[in-house]
């Protein structure tokens, strides 16, 4: 299993504690304490996952998140002290795949990290199509008329989950369980924001989606082929 | 408002009928336009005054005209009487023809004499009763003399009366008749002067017309003045109303225009001062709210970060507690449990302060309440099982969809269930969901110690506990129901409690189906039906 985790956090005690827990679970943590050096550290370490505190000195956690996302598809899990919708949505929209609200249990954090790192493992060779998109599951490739579309592993998984059962309407809770690995429904905002992000990449007109359709009051389903 | 009107007019069926007869638009304008009401009222009042004054004036003028005419008539009649008396005194003979000739001549001479009372005719009678011989220019003139007047004159009194007289040539009209007996030794003679009143009538008609016209003109003028004055006063009031509406809709910079230095200008100035003061206070409150939100957010971050470290450290310790000596192991357990409680308390405090700061935002979406309740039951099942309580969800009925914030509603239901389990004495906790076209309701019922009278309102108070001596079994923060109440209010919903000592308690959450709609009823009763244990057992989910 991939194991390099970059911890971006300004609180030394928490960073050290995170290190203890991550090492205990067999990960290889490295640390950076401020936002300005976070991006440089990211390029040096080339981690498999980033744990990012949203409130950082130097640069805003949101900006760091955006910068990293702009140059990499690596999973990002936010650590946030705010459970206000606006902050979480802002974090997710700037590119984070998941978030953990402080104070969290070590087990919860590890579960989130594992769920993100597990993506793309042990896939069967499979070809799907949703709308005018072609999906090569094993090759992690999405193409429209031969043109590849870059998706993060999470967005890819979300699309595959919908595409595998094109007739089925997925509730947000079902998607949370299937894509994020939440056993009990957590926060459906995760689904809303990621569906929007996915649409902005795969839809020709995100205002009138044809690939990921909203079923009002229930959830989402794949567009017809 | 409409309801009230309905009730009032219900007591006055007559008025209601009349109101309904009037077109709705007129009624609405009457109710809504002060200007129109002022104008119409002014016109009506002025009209009444003009009519009264006009009637008095006309009566006075008429009386005066008649009085002048009468005085002149009587004077002329006395004058004529003296002449007739002298003429008759000269006739000594008993010869009827002679008398007749004298009378004819006298009548003619009298009729030709002018006088102050204007045009007139003269009629004389000779003899008594029905045999009396009239001496007149026309027979119709003699017939016009009313018998009552003649009776009085034959009684020897000079008298006058108003009567309708036929002057011949179709000229018939009102006339003043003055009659007097002519003293004579020969026979009974009566002399009547007939003064037609046509000139006076014409004058009166003219005066009446003038009074009527000026009355109408006056009423219209006063109406116009009323309308203008009302408009002058109403316009700034309307301005004020419009500005107030704009202020109420959040445009706090709006002000009234101030013109001149009159009372209306004072109104506008005071209004603007009020608006400015309101604006200042609202700004201050907004500032305060922002500061509070900021503070909450900062406290949140500052407290949560160290708490996370403590929490993780406690978890690491807890995971290896078996390697510790007993006292340290137990300490680790206590640390772990209390960190959990501390965290719950911090979360609840932050949530409450977010409500206090007005920072809570509703994120409503169509939500299946039945599925939501099932989810919460699944999540709280283990907690209930630890207390020996069973969660019984009443099944059946259609899916209940409501525009609600699922996170908040889940939190409410979770709080209600945990609360019911905590106070349920290990007895089953029953949960019901129902909905209709307007509202949806969820009830959570326990069969524990119940609530004493007055406690149903207190349960939502912060940090309130039913019985201080009771153990804090599930480690509730004492804020759960307060937060739930705020959550319900944010939806425009109700959260109510019912309870009786020894019979348990029931909490009911009622939410509008459409976000923002006003609640009028709840699909489920607040106090539970009499207990039917067999039925509840059958309804087990």
C-alpha cells in the first residue's frame, strides 16, 4: 500500500500526534508547518496523500489546496475546525476530496486516509460508457471522442459507481457509502460538491447536465447512453 | 384582518348585505384611501349644513315677503272700505236697482284705484248666506273666495287668507285675500280684495334657485378644498409609508424628502431621525453579530486543535490500557470518557452560540422523513440497547417528504430519541412519523418517569435537568433539547413536549412541508392516545 502522507499543520503538538498515529498505522508521514512552504514540500515529497489544515499561517489553506489540486490529482483530506457549511463547501470546492472535523478520533482519520488511498486498487478490466463518455476502469481513463478528461481518483470512482448501474438512482447516502466508504451517512454536502466538480469537468453544459442527472428529492443517476 | 371584518359584519347582517351590494373595488378604495374618505365625509357634512341653512333662509325670506304684502294689502283694503262705506251711505233709498248700480260703480272705481300692494281684483257680496249676490269682474273670482273667510267676515271681523284664485283667461294662482264687512244700514255687504302673489312667487322661485345653486357650488367647493387638503396631508403620509416599507425590506439608507418647515416637514424629519437611529442600531447589532460569529469561529478553532491532540493522545493511551497498572488503566478510561464529554459539550456550546449570533443557516432540501427516522434509529439502536430500551417505529402510511435540512432534523430526532432512552427507564421508546399536505410530524414517546406540570416548557431550557439527583447516565450535555428547539424554529417548525408523572413523556416535532410556510396544525396529536400495549407491540418495526 502507498504510504507517504504529507501533513500540513501549524500546530506542532497536533502534527507530532498525527505523526505518532500515522506511523503506528504504517504510514510514512512528513511535515510542513506553514502554507507558503507547503507547495514546495509537496513537490519534494511527492506524497500519496495530503492532510491539510485549513487554517494556516502564511497562506490560506484553501489557496494551498487549490495550488496542489492544480498540479496534481493526489487525494487531499482537509482537517478543519469549522463545521460550518460555508467553510466545508469552500474547502471541497477548492479541491479537497474529503474532510475531517476537529476533534476527530484517530480511527476516524485513519479510515478516511485509507479510503482515499484504496482508490484504483484491484480494479477489473472493464469498459463503461455514460452519455457520450467512454470509461476505461482499469486504465483510469475517461475519454470523450478520444479526448481524455483528467479526473481525480475520487471523481473517477464517483463516475464509475454511477456508470456501473445506469438504471439505478443513487441516494446521496448510498454514494457516500460506496465512494467515500462511510458506513453511516455522514454529510451529504460531500456528494453535492463533488457532483458539481465532476460535472464541471465532464459535462458540455454543467447547467444542463447529461452525464450525471439529478433526481429531485432522491439523488443522482447516470445519463442514458 | 379579513377574519375580523367577517366576524364584525356577521353580527350585523344588514350592514353586511349592504357592504356586499357595493362593488368590491369601491369598498376597498373606501377602506384604503384616507383622501377619499375625508373628501366624501366633508361633502356629506357640508351638504347637510347647506341644506339646513338654505331651508331656514328660504322660510325667513318667504315670511318676510308675505308680511310686507299683507301690511300693504290690509292698508289698501281699509282705504277701499272707507270709500265703499261713503258711497253706500249716499244711497238712501231702498231701491234694489239703485244699490246694485252703486255697488257696481264702487267696485269698478275701487278696482281702478292703484295702491301700494300692487295689482289686485275686488269682489263684493250683497246679502247673507247662500243667497248673497256676488259683484265681481268675473264670476270665477267670486267663487274663489273660500267659505271660511266669508264666515269670518260675516261675523263682522276684517280677515285675510291665502287661497288659490282663478283670475280668468286660465290665469289661476296663489293669492292673498283680504275681506272686510262694510258697515251699512241697508243690507249686509262684504268687500274682498284679491291680491295675486305671482310676483312674489317668481321672486321666491328666483331666490330658491339662487340658494340651491350657491349651495351646490359651496358643497363642491368645500369638497374640492377637502380633497386638496387631504391630499396635501396624505401625500407625505403615503411617502412615509412607502419609505417605511423600503426600510423594512432592508434598504436602510432610504429617507423621506423634507420640504419647508411645517408639521409635515417635522414628520419627515422625525421619521428620518428614527430611520437613522434604527440604521445605526441595526448596524451595531450586525457588527456585534459579526464579532460574535468571529469569536465563535476563533474559539472553535483555538479550542478544537488542542482538543484534537488530547483526544488522539487519549485514544493511543486507551488502546494500550491493558499494559498499564490498574490505577493508570482506569485513569486512561476516565480520561477517554471525559474527553468525549468535553467534546460533546464544546460542540453543543458552539452550536448554541452560532444560533445566538444568528449565524445558523437553513439548508432545506426535499427529505424523506421516514427514511431519516429509520437512519437515526439504526444509529442510536446500540445506545438504546445499552439502556435496555427498544426503539419501536410505527410503520405504515405513505412516504413523508418535507423541505427540511436533513442534518438538523437528524440531530433533532437523535436528541429526542437519546433523551427518551435516557428517561425511559428501560421501557420501549415509540417513534411515529406522519404527514399531510401542509405539515409533517415526528413524535417520540417514552414510558419513563414523565414530566411534572410546568416542566413541559422547561425541558427546552439550557442545562435544565428533570431531577438534579439523577445520574447523568448517557452524559448528555444539557443543551441537546435547546439546540433541537432552535433547529425546529429555524425550519419555522414546532418542538413541543407533553408529559405526565408516571406516564412518560412525548415530544412532537412539526415541520412545514414547504420551507417557509406557516404552520397551523400538526398531523399528530401532542398528547398520546390511551396506551394500547397490544397495538404498539404489533407495530414493531
